[in-house]
């Protein structure tokens, strides 16, 4: 009866615990259901991106490593019982021992240091995953807005080419030059429709990707969550703010700590572990009982293996991790300089581009001149293509500048600063 009650209680507790876990998971999935701005999407992605979720689970898992590494080995109990007869007397022997393994040479402390370093390594990987997720979402949002702008220009061209082609079809008999112009407009119209279709497909793919990341549908009112085109690009410091917060450096430092702890563990493995504990023997010979007490000691002799190869292997791993840290530091500094030069160059190029509004005015004037018969067909089509190429080039340059800007912020350890986000979105 009591056993059934205990089993029932355990089942109820397990069910409640499972329900709590399911509830927590559900809250995590629905926490980002409402998004209205670009910052909302970024905040959501930093929690829900698949790569971030995997890295966070690994970080949480590694946080238990120190407790696991610091656990002591359980003692072992051993018993032996024998029976027999001698000259009609019954013989009985009972022997029991309790053995406790004692690690020598600092094996336990080495395991603890390895676990701590692995936890730091998992934390650095989590930061890298969040940075990658941030860049992916920023580029996706910007590209989404760029496609929105490019579609407007292409739609204008499709409308203009369709209107002109309709005029040609509305006329009766066409001259040879007019027939050629009509065919050219027909080809240009088909080409622009294909471009529009490709852009729409790309736009749908980007939207589905964002919805997959945040776990919610995005509204059709794109202007609410799409970042605007930057008209002012911030000036950046020549020297990094805090390069020690860089995820690559943090990862290399954690790997060095792991290698150093593994080297200490390899040295500790050169020492044999001791097993020690009390022993009790009870002999019964007929009516006589004999009790004996002693100490059991088990010490392996390091005759054939002193773990020289393991120590040499771990030492090389330590040297490799040390060199990797030095190289990573130089690479991060060099990368930042290159990113800064690229950013400054691209921003200067964007600033020197002609104003889009002025270009659109010239484009409208070309259309009016074409309607008046003062501009040729080829020049009219070329004017539309020119503004499309301009938008495409501007968008590519904007992508390069945005990528360099946020990568520099990541190197400087500022990517996730709230004040920086308020200035940018």
C-alpha cells in the first residue's frame, strides 16, 4: 500500500515537472509572437535563431560540467563467503572490505579546470552565434527594403513600356522603324517582367526566412519593420574600443585554458590512483569465532606506462593553442583595420553618388521628351536601365558598408549595446 502511494506520488511529480518544462518551452516559443519594428525582430532573432538555440543549449549543458568533474568516486564494497567441513565441524568464513578510490596528482582539480574552460568556450561560441544571427537578420531586413525600392523602379518601367507598346498596337499600320521600336519595347517589357518576378521570389524567400527565425508572421505593412536607407553614416574610432570582448579572441583564450588544463591532467595521469579501505574477516570453526580487522591498499605500479606520450601530446596541444591565441589576436587587429578602411571607402563612395531624386527628375524629363518624339526608343529604354543600375549599385554599396560597420562593432564588443541600437534603428 505504502509502495503504491510512493509510486503514485512520484508519477504525479514527474507529470507536473514535465508540464512545467512544456510550459516553459511554450513560453519561449510564443515570447516573440508580436513584432512591429526592426529592433523587435533583432531581439527575437537573438533568442530564437536556430544557431543561437543550439549554442545556448550547449552553453547550458557545459555549465554542469564543473559539478560533474568535481564529483568524487563512490566507494566499492566487496564480500566473500565460504563454507566447508573439517573433522565433522562446520567451517564458515566471511570477508568484507570497503574500498575508496583516491585520485593522486591533481586529477580532480584538472578535470574541474577543463570543465570551467569548456564552459567559457561554449560561452564564446554562443556569442559568435548571436553575432552571426544579428548580421544575418540585419542583411535580410536591409535587402528586403532594397528589393522593395527596386520593385518600385521596375514597376515604373513595366508600366511605361506597356503604355508605349499599347500606343503602337493602337495605331493602324506601322512604319518599319515603328515596328522595330515596338519589338524592342516588347523585349524590354518581357525582360523587366522576368526581373520583377525574380525580385518577388527573392523577397518571399527572405520573408519566409525571417518568419522561420522569429516564429511569427510578418505583416504586409513592410515599412513598419524595414530599416530606412542610411543617409548618415557614423564615424568610427581608429582604435578598437575593447578588442578583448571579441568572440574570436574569447574562443581562442578558452581553447588555451582547455589545453593548459588537459596538459595538467596528462601529468596527473602519470601518478597511479590509490584504492584504500578497511577489511573485516570472520572465521567460524565449529563453535569458535575468530575476528580479524585490517586495511586494504591497492597501488598500481607504474612500471610499463608513465604516460609520456600523453604528456607530450597534451604539451603540443598547449603550444598549438598558445600560438593560435597570438595569431588570432593579430588577425582580429588586422581584420578591424581592413574593415575600417573598407567602411570609410564605401561610405565615401556612397556620399559621392548622385542624388536619387535628381536622377528621377531627369528620368521623368526623358519620358516627356520621348512622348514628344524628341528622344529615340533606345535612349528611352536606356534611361530606365540606368536608374535601375544606379539603385542596384547603391544597394550593393550599402550592403558592404552595413556589413563592415556591424562587424567593427562586433570586434569592439559593442554589437549588442542598447544605446547603439537606439541610434541605428
